[in-house]
């Protein structure tokens, strides 16, 4: 397999190689591809999780378990989000 890089990416690979953390250009590229693969897998897991949550929410609505969406709901969501982030305001 032959890969052609833009001048900017080629420079970046050389810079990574110069750190001494990698033994070859191929090693830098393999590491970048492994990280890209990991990121893709994480994205797919999150997408699947969101789809499950959406399906669960739709099922709750079908069972009549929904609630009206108004300012009090927005306030409750904000409060829960801030608590999750460790903020009081």
C-alpha cells in the first residue's frame, strides 16, 4: 500500500518521529490509524446508545408516560446538568 500525504501532514509525521517516540514513519501512521479506529468505535457505541435511549423514550410516550414540555422541565434539565458537572448555579 502506498500513501501520499499533504506537505503539512508529512511535516507533522516527521515532527512526531523527531520526538524519538516512534521508530519510523509507518509507526506514526499506524498509531494515528489506531487512534482513528478507536474514535470511530467510540462514536458508534455512543450512536447505538443514543438510538436505544430514543427507542426507550418513544416507547414511554406510547405508554402515555410523557409529560408536557415547559419552562419547569427546562429548569430541571439545566439543574440536573449542572449537578452532573459539579456546578451549583
